[in-house]
C-alpha cells in the first residue's frame, strides 16, 4: 500500500471513530428529539447540503448550516430533547453526496463524517449549556440568535481545524484550497448561525409546523435560484473559455499560450497574496488578453520577420476595436482595462496609468512568449527570460512582479524555455492536438 | 374592444369608487383605522422593492404585504374579509399613483393596479372560504392555516398568470402562450413573496414585530439570489453579443449584421410560437451564426479558399467549445441547408431555429449587403420559398415586417 493511502486510512479511521463515539455516547446519555420534527429539519439539511453552490471562486455556500442551527436552537430550548444529539445525527447525514459515491471516493466522506459529527456535538453541547431551561419570550430572541451565531462560529472553527489537520497530515504542506477564503466565508457562517438561532426560537414561540414549511419554501426557491445562478455563471465562464480555446486553436504556434499566461499570472498573484476575487479578475484578463489578435488581418499574422511601424499601427487599431467591444460587457470591463494594454504603444507608454495587475498580465504574457518557440526564434531559457524582463526600459514589468514569478517557479520546481523544454512542450502540444 | 372597455372600467372604478368602497368596507369591519393605515403603508412601501424576474411582469414586495393581511385581520376566529378588501382597495388606489410616477402612463398604471387588486381579493376570498369550511377539522398546529393559504395562493397564481399574459400579449403583440410560459418562469419569485407574507402573518401574533426580521431575512437571501441570477443572465447575453461582433470589427462581415439578424430572428421565433427557451436558442444562434467568419483571417484559409459549409462548420466548432451551447452549435451547423431538395421531403433533423436564422440572415444580407428595398428582399425570399427557404418562416417574416419596424 502507498504511504499516502496508509495515512488516509489512519485519519479516516480516527475521525470516524471519534464521530461514532460522539453519536453513541449522546444516544445513551441524552434525550432523542421528536422524530417527525427532526426528520423535517434533517431532510431540509440534506437537500441544502446536496445543493451547495459555488458562489464565488472556489467558495461553496450552503444554507445547510442555518438549518443545522435552527434545529440546534429549537431542540436546546425544548425541555424534552438535546441539541447535541439532534445536531450530531443531522451532521452525520451531511457527507453522503451522490458525487462521492459515483466517483467511489471513500476518504473524504468518511473523514468528513467524523469531523462534522464531532464539530456538531461540540456546538450542540454549547447550545444545550447556553439555552436549556430557558423560558423563552420575545425579549430573549436576540439572545438565542447570538447563541446560534456563537455555536456556528464554534462549529466552523472545529471543522476548519480538523480539515486542516487531516490535509496537513495526509498531503504534507499543501494548502487547503477550499478553505483558503475563510475570512470571506466566516461572516456569512456567523450570519447563518444568527439566523438559524432566530428561526429556531421563532419557531418554538409560534409552535406551529406551518412556520417551518413556509421558511423552507422561501429557502428552497432562494436556493434553486442560487444554484441556477451558479450553473449559469459556470455556463457563461465555460462559454468564454471555450471560445478562447476554440479561437486560439487555429494558430498552431500560440496554442496553449492563453492557458499558460493565466497560469503564470495566477502563480504571481498567489505569491503576492492576492485575494480570490483579485486572482479571478487576473485570470479572466489573461484569458481575453489575446482576443484582439483575432481582428488582425491575415497577412500580418502570417508575415515572417518584423513588422513595419505602419503594420504595427494597423495591428493595434484592429486589436483596440475588439477591446472596445469587450469593454461594453459590464463583467469584462475591468478585465479589459487590465489586459487591454497588451498592444501598447511603447513610445507613448504612461507609467502612471499602469497598475500592478496590468503589470502581472504583461509580465506573464511576455515571459511565456520568450520561453516559447515562435516562428521567428527558438525558446529562451527562463533565467535569460528574467534578465530580459528586468532589462526592459519601459517600466511595464514591475521588479516585484518578476521576483514573484521567479520565486513561485522556484517553489514549484518548474522549468520553462530552453532546449529541453522545447521538446517537452512539443510533447504536450502533441497531446493537446490528440485531445482536440 | 374588450381591453379598452376593461381599462376604462378600471380607470373610473379605481379613481372614484375605490376609496369610497374601501372606506365603507373598513367602516363595516372589525379592523381599527390604525391597523388599516399601517397595512396600506406597507403595501405602498412594498411596491418600492422589486425582485428581479425574467418575464417582465412587475412583481414587488407588495405581494408579500397583501399575502400577510388575511392572517392578521381577524374577527374572532374568522378572516375579516371586509377589512382586508378595504385595505386592498385603498392600497391599490395609492399604487396607481406610485406606478404613474414610475411609468408616466396612467392607463397602464390603472390596469396594473386593478390586475393586482383582483389577484389579492381572489386570494383572500378563497383563503377565508377554505378556512371556514375545512379549518376546524385540521387541528391547531398550523395546518388549519397552511391548507387554506395554499389553496388561496394557487388561485391567486392562476389569476395573476392569466390576467398578466392577456394584458402583456396585447401590449407586446405576442402570442399569449409565449407570454404565459415566460410568466411561469417567475413563479419562484411569486411564491417566495407569498410565502414571506404568510410567514410574517403567522408570526406576528406570537412574536410581535420580531416577525418582521424573521420573515424578511430568509426573503433577503432569496432576493439576492434572484438578482444574481438575472445579472448573470444579462452578462451572458452581453458576452455572446460582444464575441459575435468580433468578425464585424475585423472587417470580415457587415457591421451590425449579427445584431439585426438576431432581432429579426427573435421576432420570427416568437411569432411562430416557440417556447421562451427555444427563442433564447434562436437569439444566440442568430447572434453567432457568422462567428466562423473569424477564420477567414487565417492565412491557410486565405490560401485554400472556403465554402459556406466550411463557415458553418467552423462556426459551430467554435460555439461547441462552450458545452452549454451545444444546441446553439447544432443550429449554426445547419444554417445553410436548403428547406428541401427537388424530389425530396424536407429534412426533419434541421431545426426550426436553423431555418429561422437562415432567413433572417438572408433578409439582412439582401437589405444591407445588396441594398435592396424591403419589398425587393421579400420578393427574393418568396421566390425561394419552395426549395431554399421554409415557407412558413417566410410568411412569418412578412407578417412581422408588415406590422412595423423591428428594433435591434
């Protein structure tokens, strides 16, 4: 067995055991919640967990947490049941995703099961301690909501710690991508906890099951909309990506260029500790930065050797006209202003209108051009490429951007350009051609 | 003219009779004037918040306010129907003013508020009736309210859809079926609003004004989701339009050809009774039908030459780069195929959308490319209506052109 598998088994076993111990102990020690009420909430929880949607770059949002805390607050207040058991049993159902079953993944669901049950138990015990025996009146609604927010914070924190530990243990130092945007996610987690507590308390006060049905209706439709939004968003981005790919596929020499530029820019952005939104914007800027090329007359594209100043001017005009169209799209406007400086007139270069992001795109673009074989020259080794970028007098390539690229590539251990790279590049091109 | 009659009655009725009737109804009810005043204010304030919808029907938070009233206005155990209707009447009168301030057209404002009033009233009547008849047999855990609420809501939705599609179909000169189907797409918004109102009504007694945040917080989540969806939809269309124009700015196609073709194709698709989804496919296919022209910049293509079929193939290959647009790619692929060949039946695997795009594009090329007049271009298309062009689509084109100019 591979060491990775052994480490996975260890973590999964430890976490699952912890989860089971929590469930059994709670089952023996505390009162079970009323089955029908619990089932309604649990089904809502599962539905919402199943339909978790990506609302931002790699950020998943699920309102399942809110339902979990609604149940927590409700059962903590009720004298006949305990929040800890209700929440733990609900959380145990969360990791069962059809995706995982189809792909025959075992590690993640099992580890998630353990980690979610343990976190839910702790959050539930907290709620039980804070709220049990509370004689609820409208004056105390805010208090219950705050308890919900606190429990949500504890639940999220426990999850993050346990996932972080598992990933570090199993994969070594790899960053935990889905949680890297935690500081963005945290406010919404706390808000959902607040809301969950409020709804649980409101439901307890109203004491009518119709209330929960109506709340779930609103949530269901909100969630359906959110997931069709996320599908549409995905479709839109896939359409743009697909277009860019299909368009650049027509030029053998620049095939894969866009993807590589996006990759370099991403490396630089991560090295400079950009946020998810900033990274996403740069990625899009890279994907569209060459669309202007499409409008360049065929004879200029085909021309061997250097272009005359008039031809350069013609090329820029053509590229600018495409940029003008793309800038009409609200979504693309900021990206165009980052990427649109691509065909810049070097004599008229204005450093004050330049930005860090524009410099990243230009650096990534030029770096890839230098380290790739083009019609008119062979690929340059990457050390020479850094020197070439640094010696550029225009000021387009910020020194910190070049250094960031250099240290990022040192970290990943990748080598671009030079003779041996040209060969592997050709190999990867042959693969791309086969895939296409 | 029943529509004109309807709007005249609505104008007169609302202008004079509504406030009188409303006051009279309130005077005969158990509802206090303060309660009624708060409810009317809620209706008017609600009209300022509009969730994003797809159909163009104007849905506002007033719907939620209206849905809450039968829960709150009670005379003992029964709904105070007279009080609720009274508030609806006075609230609708004020809604006319709000709408008038917004749109500037008095007749449509009256029609809108009248239509809303009918919906609210039907809801309240059905709700009160069902509650009286079956309410007692359902216990007191909330179902005795939920069942009448759902019955009233279903009646309301049916009336709303019917009235809206009749009104909008007349206004936009569109088939009623198309308008009704696009109205169905907004049911999620409508139902969320009604449920929010019901939630508030149900919680007001046990929770007091805490019911407001409890009902509005879930709704605000939904509101944000609707808005995001609509924004992305707009962005998507803008992106497709922008990409479709690249061959035009590159000088490889007539300027504005894709926009004009799309406007004409959409008008024909609606006229021919296609569903909203199909109309959208036609729009995207028409916008991008010449995206393959971008390849004409390719040096090897310039060297070797090309055919129409090549252009369609290249275009559909580019579009197929986006998995969600595979149907659009298929329409673009078949856009040059003739309606039928001599001695054969027409090929059923060629979509109506492809035939529509073919004709819209040909018409624009005749008009703008060859400088023909409208009649000359139509004549040209009619001459091909046996083999080259789908005669049904050509007829639709003539109908549309006769009705007036099509805006891109």
